[in-house]
């Protein structure tokens, strides 16, 4: 069983803006993880290639690792992750992605 994201948080006094930005970044990553999970399920249902399924799993694992590594107090990285994953989710949601 994986450890909850909150288990990685160290004591930190943060503003409401920082907490909202961190939560939004986590949600953006979760959205991408979910999109890759859907792609994996779709590929398995239509008997996609092993390489295709393995690549989606690899990409999903990278997202999960970045989520675990994200630190709330690293505001610059939180902003970068939030923007990057929001864009990635939009791309994955496009028809034919």
C-alpha cells in the first residue's frame, strides 16, 4: 500500500495561497495519473501492444514519483508542476491523444 502524500509533509507554516497552490499541483498530478490509468485500461481492453501498455505505466510511475517528491515549501517547483501537469492533462484529454 502506498503512503499518503500528507505523510511526506514536514512541519511548515504556509499561507493560504501556498496551501491552495500545493493542493492544486497535487490534483493536477492526480488527474494525469488517472488519465494514464484510463489509457492503460483502454489498451488492455483492446489488446494493445505490451510496449504501449508498458510506456503508459512508466509515464504514470514518473507522475507518482514526482507527486511524492513535491514539497509544499518549494513554491517555484509547485508552480512549475501545477502548470506542467495542467497542460499535460489538457493534452491527454484531447481527442485522439
